[in-house]
């Protein structure tokens, strides 16, 4: 039995110790801190017990530059199984748990899908009882806070630690030094408990903060050099000051390279030191550690582990390389050739001269391996880790690890056939697929308790919380009218709740009886928010012309951050908001079309958006989205997909059924076949209605605030630019097909029961997309890990 009296006492104590007041006197921010600290006290014994139980067992280490964790309180209460008790204790103190949960800042230490994947993996690892710890960077500022001013994105620093972080413990006793060319910095770990569902396993997310070895220069201070006295402190702390807000790579940014080496070196030093402290032989390191690299951001793990084994611990090169390779594995997240990470040699050599020498030696060993396979001379160039003045992080990762995986079936196939084909030819056994997943605990149970309740009732068990394949059982209810009506009424409830939230934070009224058509994801050309925007404008013009009969009322919701330096992406945000102004204010259309760009899209906002969607926009250019995970969150919450055959959409449609999805557009091979001869002027001139929406960018319909952004977008579609072809993402080529699919959505939606069947079949097919399944596959097939 959970001791509510004890929790109340702890709440009182933390209110007093942290704020010098009683709980009743705190505001919601302060209450959140005090209450979370009280919960932390409940967690610590479970955490300690897990560490003890895991002693001596092999563990997996997930190295990631990003962990997009979102809020912790609600999730932790759920996984501890004490949400009702918490609500009661707070209620007795006159406080409301929901208000306190809403006061929590998101831990936004990631950009998008890649960082959120890492967070879902940690939840699944702990919930399945695997020893799986995360290692990353404790950014002082996470992903920027977005506001929209005059339709344009404005960024502000995300000061998420302003009120402190009640969920982390500073472990100064386990600090290590990380050395750069200009000297050492201190890496101080902050540990956060990762509570598995049921509370039996509590793993660790260890995030490193950079601090000065000598934080205060007393001599400089005495000599009245006040800046000099804190220079070392400022320089060191700058390393972990801020998350780079770019979704792809940050080419040539010295500080980014510092961040990468900083957290990788600290993590590996920590693992090696603890291994040795246990009295174990370093030759047994791979039997005790499986280290997964989340993309190439931690690829410097390859030379760093080599450095520790050979230079710090005197092992010979060949044996060290065997151990390194058997310990490490690499996940590739991209098919965009231009996004494969590489660093200028001069930068690498300057910042990390010793590491650079080790990479050179690895490159020489690669050459010798290639020679023994009969690959000589120029034929070696495309494999070389150091080539053309760059260090190729993907090549280093493939050569220096025993496993390379893609993140959806199509993505892995494309890697093997195109981008990484030459590597697949020589190391076919290293390549494998691990289709991404999401945790149903956060993305269904916590964010959609209404639907969770129905699912549990229909299945007669809540076993789906840890075994999502059970959702299959929902198919038996596809012709039960009562179930379908209840499903529709739950969806409506979630739409009303979202509408209320949007009214509060955006000041916009939306109609819960309209179709909620939602596209939420980072703003990127390949994700094609512009295609969605063109379609909305086409609907608008059709209604204005009197050709809009049959168009069902729709609310189009967008949420997206654009990288601050990505001008074209920012232009698209402005364009969407210009369309919103036009459509929302026109008396002829405002009851039929509504466009909302929600500000500051992040995990906590996502939790309100996914459950309220009627249709999931997954419209990337085929071949460009590695997997996607937003698509899975929509599916799990009963929203059919309108999408291209890209990334995990293919597997989603396989599970949900084509008849319950709206697939359109060019396929990968069709794009491949036409791209040389593609002329976007053909669809532009020939597809009815297309020219007028594209031309809205330049004909004075909209105002880009004098930036020239809209003209530039127009040019990118019809003229191209030196770095890419006109309509590089085939927006005009796919427009007609997209419009047809959207028409089919509108028609299908009118049959409310028929549409509910589609929603139900999507939920029923979502079992495969649990990150529990993904983590089991990593554990069995890459990590040899037991729970
Ligand atoms: C799931 C998620 C993403 C990834 O969305 P995609 O559509 O797969 O790109 C990005 N940001 C947040 C906040 C998410 O929750």
C-alpha cells in the first residue's frame, strides 16, 4: 500500500526547505518543484535497488546528443502507479495535480524525432526490465522557444532550468576530465531516474555538464582582472550551454564538435573506469557493455575508446580494435546524402590532435583491410574515412562498429542499395533494420486516458500497456456500432479539449465538428508543409469560385519549429500564416476552412494534438523520411494516415490496411526514374488550379514583409538554385494526387461510422510500432542483452 501520509509529509518538508513556506502558499511552479522532490524521495530506494540488482550484468548504453524527454511528473506518477494517490494528497492540500503538471517546463534537449526516439527507448528499456542507460549532454538551454510575430517565427532561449530540475542528482563524486587541445574541462554527471512501468526497474539517464577545472582565478581577481578571473569558467560552461537547433548537421561548428567529444569521452571514461574498478579485465569489456550510437553525433566513440584502451591502458592496437568494434553499434537516421555528417580535417586536427591521429591510423587499417579484399588504389576513395579534406563520420561508424542499422524497412533497403551500398557489399552481415517505435505509455495511456479506458474495456485487460500487440483484438469490434459511436465520441472529446487549449494559448476558436487535419513535425522542405499549404489555398479558391460544394468543414493545424538559419523553412511558416489570415477572416470561408499554426510545438503540446487528430499528414517526398515516429503516434490514437509510401508509412499501411489509409504520390522508384527529365513547369501549367496557388507567392496576394522569402520559394519550385533542381521535392508533381487523396478523406469522413472503422483499424494495427518491440529487437539482435 502506498503511504499517502508519508507523501504529504514530504510535500510539506520540501515546501518548507525549498521555499520557506507551506504548500498552500506556493504558486504552481513552486508546487511542482516541491511535489516532484517529494516523489523523488519515493523513487530513490527503487533506483538504488535496481542498480544493485543489475550489478555484474551486461548493460546497454545509449549514446545520444539529444534526449527529447518532455515533462516528467505525469509520466513518473503513471509508471510508479501512484497517480490516483498523488491526486488525492494534492487535493487534500487544496491543489490540483493537472495544474501542477502543466506548470512543468519540457526537458527539450532535442530537436525532433531523433531525440524523442531516444526518450521512448529509455522508457521501453526500463519498462521491459533491461539494464539500459542513456548518456548525453545536459544543455543549459534546450530547443529554442518559438513565438510567432506578424506570422513569422521568433526564437528565444529555452531557460528550462530557471526553477531548478527536481528530477536530477548532481554526482560530483563521479566527475571526469575531458581534454582538448587547449586544456581539460570537468564533466559533471547529472543523473535522472528513468522509471519503468510498474516501478520495478529504475534505470539512469546520465547527462554531462561542462565546468571549469579551476572555476575562479583568485590571482586574476586580486590583480583586478575580473573578466580573467572567470574566463576559464565561462569558456568551459559554454560547451554545454545550448542545443544546436538544427535538425540535420551543423557543418563546421567547432563548438558542436566540442560537445560531441565532451559527452562521448566522459561517458566512455566513466564506463571503462567502473569496469576496471570492479576488477574486470578490459578484454571482457564487450561482454559487459553494448554501446549504441544514435546517429553519427557520438561517432568519435570509435577513436576515443581506442585511445582509452591503447594509450591509457596499454593494450595493443589490434586487440583494442576488436574490443571497440564488438562494443559499439551504429544507427543511421538519414538518407539525405547531404546530411551525412563530416568534419573539415583542419578543425578536427586542431581541436582533437590526438584523436585525429588515431582516426588516421584507423583509416590506414581500413586501407589494409580493403587491399586484402582486392580493393586497391582509387577504388578505395569512396571508403576512406579521411578524404578530400574531410573526416567522414558515417564511414568511421560503419568501419568501427559491428552493426549498422536503418530505422524502417524501406530506409534500410535504400541504405543497402544506394547511399551505403559499397559498405553493404563488403560487410553485408553488419547491416540490419530496426523499425522505430514509440512508447504507448506516454503516447496513449497518459495522453489519451479516455481512449485507453475504452481499449482496456474492449480487450478485457490492460495488458496492452506492456504488450501492444494485444491491440489486434480490437478488430473483433469493427462491426459493433456501439463501439464505433463511442470511439467517435471519445475523439470528439479530445477535439473539444484541444480546442479549449488552443483558445487559451493561441486565442483562436476552432470547431470540434470540423475535420482536424494535423501536420506536426519539424519544418523542412522534404516534409512538404508547402504541399499542404497549397492544397488549403486551392480549397479556398474553389469555395470562392462557387466550386466548393462537397468540401467538408476542416481545421488545418500545423505545428513546427524551423532551424533559425533555415530561411526557406521560415518563409514557409510565414506563408502558412498568411494563408491563415486570408482564410480565417474571409466571411465566405471562415466557417468551412480554418488554419491554425500552433506556437512552440514540443512534446507537451504534442500530447494534446495527437489524440485530437482526424487525419495524420505524412506527406514527405518518397525516399526522404527515414522512418518518422509522429506517424505512429497518430495511428495509435486512431487517426488514419494521408501519406506517401515513405519511411515507416509503408509498414503502417501494411498493418492498418490500405483501405483504412489515404496513400498518394510518386513512389521512390518513380521519382528515381523521372528525376533527370522532370520539368515542374509541366504540372504547373497543366494541373488545373495549381498555377494560381503557386503564383500566390509572387502575385501580391500575400505579403512576406519585404523579405523576398516568397519570391525565393517560388524560384525554388520553378527555377531551382545552384544547390538543387527546380521543385527538388516534387511538390508540383504530387499536387494532383494529393488533392485527390484529400478529396477521398473528405468523402470518407462524411460516413461517420465508416470512418470510425478506419480509426479503429489503425489503433488495432499499431502494435508493431511500440518501442518495446524495437528495444527487444535491439536487445536480441545487436546487444545480446537480457532482462
Ligand atoms: C514525435 C515527435 C517528433 C517527430 O515527428 P515526425 O513527424 O516523425 O518528424 C518531433 N517532435 C516532437 C515534439 C515529437 O513528439
